[in-house]
């Protein structure tokens, strides 16, 4: 599930806040290129996308977005270091086979990374698991265990722990539930977490 | 709409082999109208056996080889764009080639025609485009050998094109591709009528050329498309003949295509053009493919097809990844098709949407004329 499916177009406004004019932007899993086309229009960015789904790639090309048909996990290696100002990964980190390598790759080719993911620590997920005794199924995680694209479940706490271990800096973070800001207890209340991160200065 | 093939003549053309051709003719066609800024011109490059007749119908009512892609409302929309297609150097459809008259002897060149390359073909096209007063093409595109020419344009004349669309193509032939071409050449040269290339005025090496074409046709299709089209069906019979006439549908088809080809193609052109394809290597003279592509400044749309085993996707990806390695503006899409290498000619549907969108963007985001190297 993509961020925009969770809270409408709020992610556009949010990502638009994060991304300055004329930035070089790579969107991993860019879908039909709607976000990139919108950022091109609004912010005159240099837009690049990666998308695995052939039909979506064709839609993105038809709307004039530069897109590479490929798997985002295996597509990062070709880009040169520092090729982008921002690399966006919206809502697919939990689908990656090697999430840490993906994040490392993003921060190799981009000065900043925007990472959004569904929070597995949300109280509904916890409750569903506790009460049913089954793999949790919620609006955010609607799949059965056997057909879910999600293979790495992470929470807000998990993600921040990883950032600390990697000594990556959090520049901004946002938490959302039902399209609204979550101000307290994000690991319990946030459905979606969005981080703007970079390597720390010492690196 | 009946289209006329036009002709241009150039005094001389310097070739990569070191020789110079004098009095070079080029056959070409155009569709649509050139705008006053001369910014909407598209150069279409034909594949190995194609010609200048890419769209519309000729006097015999024959549609162009890419008529499903070029025309009003089509991928290359002639309501918006001015489309040019010329027959390649070495061809036999109006442009100077081995069947043309050698001015120094008054006889057909035959194998005395100098060896040619893809970059020679492109150099001649550049002269044609210059003669039309077009400084920068909106795009240069083509499938197969046409894609090789498009890539050569991007590297040889980087300021002369806004974008490049190589389809089902490669930056260099693999051993397998060279091997198929060599098999075709050997079939032609083994024909007793070949006569060292001097068969003009007598019977052409029709059997050899037909066999070469049969091999070619197999490589243009896919296992799946052949299974669908022919399977093991017998041709006009229920039992085997226990002879060597035609038993199977596929035999009949290949024989037919082979014999038809002889009527429209010159065996010497087959030799010269396939050799030019085999010689082509975009990275020649550079340390790497990426280094050669560093010369390019245009945008790229690179298309391959899932079932194309003659020009497999990995060859397109080689170019795509060399461009991505320096974050060049390259779009890549592998379209789904059962038609094998032929897909670029017959599968217009999906190509239309993406090429239309890509061209509209290229038109809108044209580089300023001063943004030159």
C-alpha cells in the first residue's frame, strides 16, 4: 500500500515541503509517475523513477516521466554516488528482501533519503495479533500471511534503532494516522511514518 | 494518401574504410509538415531489409513498413511531426549501393563496392538532413539496425538531435548475431549464380538469397509465435509425403518468404549491410561503452521486447545501464510480446502510448539552441 492510498494527497503536500525547487529526485517504486509529474510541475525537479510493473511504467512514460523498468532493490547499484539530492521510497521498505542494503544504497546515491513505511507497532496491529492469535490483518496490513508482499515488519522504534546503529541522522520525521498528524506516542498511534534522513556529517 | 519517393544527390561521401564515393544518391520519403522553426522533424531509420517507404501507400498500393506507427494520430503523429525516412547506404531501393552503376566503369559495382559501416550510413543521412535546413531533429529512431543508427547519431552528432529511441537494438552484435549473418552470407556466396557478385544482367543468386532470408525469418520470430502460427500443421495434406517437398506449414511459409524476398532485395546489398551491422560497435575507439555514450546529450527512450531472442533485452540494458551510470536521462521499458524480434514492426499498440508521451515531452522540454557543447 502506498502512502497516498492511506491518506489521500496529503503525502504530496508533505513531500513537497521536503523537496526544494530544482532538486534531483529519484522515486523508487514510482508507480504511474504521478508524484514525479506533479513535482516536475510544481518544483521543476529533475525527475527519475524506478518501477517494476510494466503497465505502470508505460503510464509513467506516457505522461512524460523518465522511468526505468526494474526492481528497485536491484536498480540502485548502477547510479553513481551522489547522483540525487533526494531518493524517495514510499511504503515499500517492508517489501524489500534486504532493507538495510536498500537504505545504504539510497544514501549512497542520494544526499537525502525520504522513507515512508506502515508502522507495525500501531495499536490496532498489536491488538489484532493479541486477540486473534493470528498474523495480524488490519486496514494497513490487509493481506493474508501467504500472499502478503510484506516480508519485513518494522515499527517506528525498530527503524529509529537502526538509524542510530548506522549513525544516520534524522532531519525530519512525520507520523500520521487516518490522514492526520500524530503528535504523541508514535509507535503506538502512527499508521504511517515518514522520515527524512541523511548520513551524519562525520561520515 | 499516395506518397512519392524522392531523391537527393550528393557529390561525395567519405567512408570509414578510407575510400570516397562520388555521386551518391539517397532515396527518401517525408510525411507531415515541417514547422517554421524546423523543430518537429523526426528521422526514422529502417531495419536491415527495409527501405524509404515507411508510411502511407505507394503507387502500387503497398503500405509502408511502419505504417502502423507513422501517420495521423499514430505513435509518430504526422499531424504534429515531420517524419523523414531514407534508404540506407548500400541498399538496393534507390540509395547508392552495390547494384548501382560504378561511374568509373559504367557497370554495376558488385563486390567492387567499398565496404561500408553504420556510421557511413549515418554520415549520409546527416547530409540529407542538413540539406533540408534542419539543425536539430526532435528524435532519431528505429528498430534493430535502425536502432543502431539512432545510437550512432546520438554519439556522432550529439547536438543534432533532441532525443533518441532505439528499439529492439544493441550497441554491438554478439557472436550469435554475427553467426546468423554469416550463415546468410555463405548461403548467398555458395549459390552458383552468385558469380563473385557479378550476376547483374543474368540470373541472381536467388536460391542462396532465399535460404539466407529463411534463416533470417526464423530469428525474427519466437518459438511461441511459430507454435501459434504453424505448430506441426501439414500444408494441404493429411499424411507425410515421405519426400522432400513441402509437408509442414512452416516449410511453406519460409519458402514463400524466401522467394518473395528475391524479388525485392539485392544479394550484394545483403552482404554489405549485414557486414556493416556486424562491424558496428558504439564503443569502438573509446575505452568503454559508457565512455562513448558520454558524448551523447539527448534524452533516450529505449525499448525491448520480452520474446526477442535475436536482440535480447540484456543488450538494450547494456546501453541503459551505461547511461544510468552517469545519471543520464534514459527511460527504459521492456514491452511484453510473443512476436519475437518482429514485435517492433507488428506490435504498435503499446509502443504508441509511450512513444507519443515521450515525444510530447521532448517537444515541450527542448534544449535551448545555445545549450550546445
